[in-house]
C-alpha cells in the first residue's frame, strides 16, 4: 500500500507524520520551504514558530494545561521537543524558537518511516490517504486548489507578530522582574508606566502611520492576535485592561502599582532576546522604532525582529469536515492544524495528533475515531466541525467549549478541576483504544 501523504511540515503536519510513523507506516511529508517561503517564516526548519515563543500555560487547572496533558497522553512529539528547548517563562511553557524547530526537524528527518519531500504540492494526490495541514500561510496556488475543491470561498483573517529586542539594550534601572501575582519564578521583565507616560505612549501609538498597500486596515482580526494599535483605537484604557494591565504586578514591596505595564518574555535559552508580550503590530518599522522606544526601559532598544502582519487562511470547517477531521467530500482526505479553524500552536498540534491516529487506522482498514467532547481536544474538534458555519471564527482551547458538568459547582477553581478530572478519565479510556 502507498505511503500516507502529509502536506505541510508545520506543527500539525509533524505531529501527524510522527503518529503515523509510530505505527510503522510509511509517510511522505511534503514541505515547500525553503524553496518557497511565506511572509512570516524565516527558515526551512520543520515546525517553525512564526509568532510568539510561548506555548501558553502548563498549569493543570487551565484549559491550556489540560490540552497539554491530553497531548502527552496521546504521545505528542512536540511537547517532548518543547521541554528539551524550553526557556524560563513562569508558569508558561516557552521555548527557544530556533532550537525547538531544529529538534523537531531532527526527529522527523531521522525517522526511517518518514520521507521529507521539499516541494510545493499543487493539487491533491490522485490516490491514497492524505492529511492536509498546510496551515494559515497556505500558498496561493494550493489555496486556489482547495477553494475549487470545496466549492466555496476560503475564510481568512489577518495575524500579527510582536517585535523582539536584545536584552543588553534595555535600561534595567527602569525595569523590574516579576511574574503576575507572583506565579512561578520571576521570569518576566516589566516596564512600568506613570499616567503621564502612558498617555503620551497612547497618543503616539494611535497617531502612528501604518504600513501602506495592505488590505488589512479593517481586519477581520482574531481577538487573540489583534494589533496593539487597533486595540488602542477602541479607547484610551483598552490596553490597560489588556496586554498592559498592571494588576498583580508591583515594582517592589511597599511601592504603588504602576498605572500600566508592558511585559517582556525571554525568547532564547541564553536570555539575550525578549519579546513584547501582546504587542502584535502592523506599524511601519520606522514607527515601531519611534513609538516602542517610549516604553520605559526601551529608550535605546535594539530590535532583532520587527512586528509584522500576514494573511492567515482557514476553512469553513463546520460545512466541510466530519468530527474525525475527514473531508466530507472524500473520506480519504483528512484536515488538521490552523487551516481547520483552531487557533494556537498547541491547538494546531493537537489536531495533527488526531489526524495522524485516524490516518493510521484507515490505512489498517479500521474505523476512524472521534474523541470524547469531554476532553479539550475533543471539544475543540467538536466546535470546529459543528459550529454555525455562517459565523464560524477560529477558536482557542477554553473551558467554555466543554459540555456542562453533572451538578453545578459555583467555585470556579473547583469547577475547572472537575473538568480536568473528567477529561483525564475519558482521555485515559480513549487512549486504551489505541
């Protein structure tokens, strides 16, 4: 029997290929980079992270922590690679971007059951099982192919990347180290604003020029990746209740809480590069130099990467996919990753795991499986395959996706823990099927 084709060497594609290869089934993993790159990628490495270096919280009683726990149960490759390349980030799992993608690449390229083909796919393979995980930066050629096959227009939104600066260029006399509410170790750098400093920063930000020639000024923007200047346009205090919220952060014992705060998160193992948390932007590079140097401690900041904007594509999955992630027009084709409408690194990777499991089962003549909706991965897949298709928008992992518990639990933390306990039980039973 032919090898299973996996199209796309991002997070979802690598997880899918790894799951299939773990069953001693041959895989052809197609990746167009480095021959053809995208507006956001910088290397030809597999599983390159193009936005934040944070994979979000590891705390068990959070939706993101639950998602990671489920991925570990199902034998995730990327969780292991993230642990090997992690950098300090409080209670979050953050990685050295380059080291992470190189480790994943080494695992995939050295697997005897996986053949990595560095070519752009222009159309679906004529036969055999196929997983499509080309991601939000799917090439225009393959997007046109999918649009033609689906018989309807692809939906899309625009994603923004935050800038990064060198640690040695920061003024540490104006910056303090702390994690919000003291959770975990004090791994974040915090730039505190007085009211006067914040009002000046806000004024300059909303008046700053934006890059010309893009049809992105009106969005639509996914809320979690909204450009900071778009957020600022919604009101003078919007950022103070968003990425610049000062709650849980005090410069020192007995000192007043700042009026606003910008947090910086370590992005490399050596601690030489820090990213501005929540500061995705579409500003011109010159304007980023000018405006972001108004942040206390960043007056002489050296930017190693400017923020940028790129087009993210996703499908109208409720009208196109079964809960097994199989395409309703051809069950030999399975979709995975952000192309399906999940938003976030780990969410994307998690759908890749399910896609790989089901592709391997179909290869062996078995039925594809649907994850219990009481698990976080199952709830994500249930949402993207059953939401109202006329108003479908990408979604992150969150407890609101899970079905209600039996009996009302008023205490939020106890309720979250009950979700986790139920998921652990149901995911354990599901994993036994494998």
